[in-house]
C-alpha cells in the first residue's frame, strides 16, 4: 500500500521536505491548530518529542484551518505561537487541508491506511494523530481526545 516516505511536504519555513528524511523512525503525525480546545496537547506532544527524539522518534505537526477556523494565522504566526506558548521544537509543516478535494496527498494516504470510527476516512477534528512504524506504514489512528500521554506506551513499544 505504500509508506509515508513517498510523500513530500513544505516545512513551516516554506522549504520542500521529503518525508523519507524520517526513514527508520517512529513518527506521530498530527493535524494541529492554535485556537482549539485541544491546543494544550502541544505540551504533551513536545514532551513526547523530547523524551524519545534520541531514540529515532519524531512528532510532525501539520497546521490545519478546516475545523471551526481554529488555525487562522499564517505560517509565521503559527510558528511564533507554538514557540512562545508551548516551546514547540518538533518539526512543523506549512498549513494544509486534511479533508476534501484539496487534502494533502499525505493525509489522503493516512486516512485510507487507517480509517476512523465505523470505517469513515475523514478527519473529524484537530489533533487527530497517526502513529507510523519504522517501516513507514500506519500502525494506528487516534482521535482528538486521545492525549499524547495516553499514546506514550504505544510509541515506546515501537521503539
């Protein structure tokens, strides 16, 4: 079915980055937003990144404004918010769509690889998370309510 390594995305600074840069790492890919009730999860995501980054793990944040207009800023505003409010240091990417006709190809792949409840592919809200194994394949999908702290044990098991 393929792997996440086949895709490319723009970093929050505008540079194209092939995801094969992360080959051999466990990844947690998350659609994020700055003005959401789940935004405090940035703290837990950063804690996971700091805890495991030296063990071939990365959190990849993809800002998205498709849910309640909760990510209205441009990339510079998002970057500043994440840095100043949550001291985010994990890799962040440019704002994308995760649903609809303009959904980023990476998210089309993630959704088809790990459908949500009742087999629906659409992302329901901000802070939906996809855990990727070292082989680049999707291991599990988590909803917005699944906190980074709850996912920690699953990440540790893959490392």
